[in-house]
C-alpha cells in the first residue's frame, strides 16, 4: 500500500461539519483515524459505540478521530441538520465531515464502513474494512502509547495487523 498524504483540502473547515470543524493545523503530528460511514448502513451504526470508546481511550494519547459521512445526493450533502440529528441519536463524540464522495473516491473507499489510519507524518498507513475491521483497528490502537506503534510510523501489512490482533484479543 502506498503512503498517501491526507488531502487536506478535502478536510475543509468551512465545509459541512457536524459536532465541530477540524482545522488542518489540528492534525499536524497526530495520528488520525478516518471512519467512513453512511446513515443507512447498519454495520456502520454497529461500530459507533466502539469508535466513541476509542475517542475516550486514545484521544488523550493524541489520536484524532474524524467521522466521514459519505452522502448519496446533493440534497443530503446540504442537510447538516439531518446528520446532526443522526450523530446526536447515536451519541457520536467526534467531528464528522460530510463528504460528497470526493474524499471516499480519493482513497478508494467504495464500501462502508471503512477505516483509514494515518500516521504522525500525515501518510495513510492502513485501510481497514470488512467484518473484522473493529478487531483489527482495536489491535492497532492498543499499541498507541506515546504514538510509538509501527502502524503509525511505517507501512504495516495485513499479516502484521493480524499478528498484532492475535496478541491483543
């Protein structure tokens, strides 16, 4: 997997944000977890509790979690009230960017839910999706103390992720 810098222009603080806008300067030197989801995705909703817990557990260690609501129409893109209500209903504790599909497309995210983990250098280290996504992300985040985890400072293969996950049930 090639390392890719976060396309900061896609994280527009003046764009559609729910909970609080994220400014590019807030991401410098921090690991970032993007959680791509849609409001009509049951598997996505099933992950919200875990992602909220990661905000509590790893936010103080520097992890910045950003939800990315991938909208399906221009009407939905403009309806921040709908997404705000959805976020409130699900108790989401992290900022949510409303994506018109361009951010998802930039990273090849075509199924939801999906997680992208970026290292402290701003480069994508892991793209994680599928039924075991929570387990795999959780395993990577458990190694976060001091942000010294290899998942945040270098390329990590799926096999390495599975080894970490196996040692951190």
